[in-house]
C-alpha cells in the first residue's frame, strides 16, 4: 500500500471532474505532509481515475483532474 493511497481513495470517493486541494487539506486526509516523493507517486492517481495537474509550491495547492 502506497502512503498516498488514502488520498487516491479520497479523490475517487469525491468524484468531481476537476478540483483543487491545499497542502493542508491533503495533510488532513493523509495525516502527514506531502513531500518530494509525491512527484514519484502522483502517477498512482491514474489507477483511481485521476491525474495530478498543477502543483503550486508558492500557493501550496494541487489540482486534480478526472481522467476521461
């Protein structure tokens, strides 16, 4: 199990086409802060029907897009 699996499950349960989560919201889902490994694990989102869009380090958010 990936440490990001709770996040991917959250995305799948949410079901919106496109949405943005702040780093704080992601921390609330995961119980830990996202770190540089997120860049490696972001491809796992596809298994749950999503892709990771923009990651803003300045504004501290991640955009997720539902795959068609």
